[in-house]
């Protein structure tokens, strides 16, 4: 059975954190779309996320961080240009791809040498990550190939009883679209996916 937790209560988020620490996969609202998350340092939990979502195993999963300084948990290489982007757009709808360190399980990166990172502009989600005590491997809460959900009802329709819990929100996710993704792992910044942070926004900072 999928537990239904209330997004407007501390108890709901506390229970979501407990389930995540125990290896469960939980859906929750973010500043962009509904996310589907697992404890990033528990490979079995991340593998469960892939299976639930029917996600191809060669597609890496981004990590959500509680604070910008948490990048040190998952990468040892943060160039100055990345720091500038973090200062300008975190918390927010920008995902930055950097070289991973050895603490990140292979299942998160699909065996690759980079990891995608974001600090969401959602205080409750950042609190959730802090309660878990580790980054969350998180992607949109829908079966692969389907539209990214922005409401609790859409998550329920797409994933049904396959997940441990849904943190149910009365309101749709405000962003409504996945984050912009910028790669910095190989020198010059490359926009890998356009989203809420525009090319002009990035140019103004870089």
C-alpha cells in the first residue's frame, strides 16, 4: 500500500524521511514538478527507483541537495564557474553536471563519471533531504516516457501503488517544468536541457 502523507504537516515530511532512510521510494512536490526520490547512498534503493519508474538503466539520475555546500559530499571538483552558477541560481531550477566522487554509487550515474546536482527552491524538500541525512537520487514521478506530473493525482495515476508513499500537496507544483541542465564536467558550459533558467539568464551570469 502507498502511504499518503500530508505536505502541509511536519509529520508528513518526517515520515517521508523515515521511509527514505529505510530504503523506500517516495514521491514529493518540488519547485519544478513532482519528484520521485530514494536515498542516494543506498544502491538498492536507487535500483528500486529505476524499476518503479521503468527507467532505462543507462540514464543517470540527478541528485537533490539540501544546501549548496553539500556538493562536497558528491564531487571533489567544483570549478569557479560552477560556484558562480550556484550563487546565482541555487536554490532554484538549475541542475549542474560535475565530476562525481567515489562516494556516489555507480547506479546513480549509470556507471558514468559525472553527477547532476540541484538545490530545490522548496524549503520543505530541503528540510526532507536534511532529515534523511544524504542527497536524494530524484527524478520526475512518472513512468519513463510520460508527462512529468505536477499534482498528487497525476502521480497516483501514473505510479499507483508501486511506491512507499506520496507526500500529497493541495496545490500543483509551481514551476510546472523540469529544471534547466548545464554540463560543466568538460570545460566550457553546455546547456544539456533548456528549462526555467533561460539561455539569457545563464549568459547574464557567465
